[in-house]
């Protein structure tokens, strides 16, 4: 077993991560579908599933911006270690799990009481993913021996610390207890703001050109 301080290649971490992200972001579209029985009223059936499209877009953008932020962080690394490998596995665990709560939302979003449970479960999963990625970025920011020399000491940590997604997820979870669809809309807003945060990491991470 690797020691916690032994340097390991970043390329394997990036390659494995990209594969998991690609599979997870593809799987969520499989949760969309229309019954063959609706063929006589196809247009109305397509429009009727608008809440399913909301869940799909929210999950797609969430995985997408997590990938952007994850990529921006790993781009600053010159090496990894066993601890970072394990933290990365936690991020990937939650990324690959996200299609399941997406499916739950798609199935129960218009079912009264169950939709509240589905929307809260969905939000808790994305909050956990956000926290896991935050921990991943914070570990990189704190361990200078793994980071390229040209990367500013506090660039990654600062960008992660100012991400507003935690607040939006918390508010979204609370709102989902009363208005599930509105809660999911807030999860979508969180994904969008995380996209802005991911861009900020990419801009701020490198102090000078490579």
C-alpha cells in the first residue's frame, strides 16, 4: 500500500476521473423517456415532462461544472499522493451516484408527498458532492509539495472558499420541503454559480505562464 506522502502520477488520476465523469454525465439522459402509449398525444406528453428536463439539465450542469473545477485543480498539480487519490475516489463516488437521485426525481417529481423526499435527497447528494470537491481542492491548496512552483499558494483555496454553492444548496434543500420544483431550480442556480467559480479557479490558479 502506498504511504500517504509517496508521490504518485497525476496522469492516472486525471484519466480515471475523466472516464467516470464521462460515463456519469451520459447515464443521466437514460432517465428520460416517454411511454409508447403516449404516441397519440406525443407533443403534449413531451411538454408534460418538463420537470424531468429540469432535473436532467441540473444534473448535467452539476457534473459538468464539477468536472471543470476538478480539471482546473488537477491542472495545478505536478504530482499526487495516496491521500489525494482516496479523496478523488470520494468525489467520483458521488459523481457516479448522482444519476440515481436524478432518476428518483424524474419518477416522483409530480407525486405529491414523495416529490419532497426526492427533491431533498437530490439536494443532499449534490451538497455532499460539493463538500467532497471542496475538501479535494483544500487538500491540494494546503500541500505545496504536490503543486507546480508557479501556482499561487492561496489561489485554489480562495476560489473554493468563495463558492456560493453551499448556501444555495442549503436554501434549496429547505425550499424543497415545501416547493420541490423551486428547490430543484435553486440546485440549478447553484450549478451555474459553480461554473463561474470553476472559471475563477482556472484564471487564478496559475501565477505566471507555464
